[in-house]
């Protein structure tokens, strides 16, 4: 079973639900009585926040901002997407860390920033998808 950290990007292990839930981000790691490697995770998905066991999640591999496809435009779109994803992950980690420790105004500001950055990830992903669909690369 994988162990995740705050800020980890995850998919649902359940293939039928994976597509509709999309990528989630671990907001909290909660230990249980089940042993040192038994955790439940508070995960934020675009549609909802859910509490899930590690066995219900699989990791999304991110963090690499370099890539090399034979198509130059695809490569630059991919890098733009990875950069946007990393920026939103960082902002989300900051938000998760600040919960309960900063003033409400500041928390709202951080939340808006996360929303904004997640929109940019979505836009970058759409541009990449559109290019791949059109260019078949
Ligand atoms: Zn292309």
C-alpha cells in the first residue's frame, strides 16, 4: 500500500470512479489505530472533499518539468502544464498548512489563489489535449 504525504496528487484506485473524480490532492494525513503504516487521507477533488484509505488511492506521478516529445509544440505545452501543476500543488500545500493558523481573510486569499492556479492547470491541460487531438502527435 502506498503512503502519501500532504500535497501528494492522487487518483482513485477504483477505475470506474477515477475518470469522473479526476486528480485529488491530499490535504491531511490521519493516523489510525491499525498500525504505523495505516493512515486515512483527507483528499480534495475538484467536486468534493473525501476521506479515503491508502488502498483506495494510487499516486499521480508529477514533478518533472522536462520532457521531450518529437513534436516541439507538444513538448512546450506539456512543460507549461507541468509548471502550472507544480505551482498549484505548492499553493495547495501552503493552503493546507495555513488552515487554522492564519486570519480568515488571508485563508480566503490563499484559497482564491489555489482556485486560480487550478484553473490554469485545467486550461493548460485542455490546450495540450486539443493539440494532441488535432496534430495526432
Ligand atoms: Zn504536435
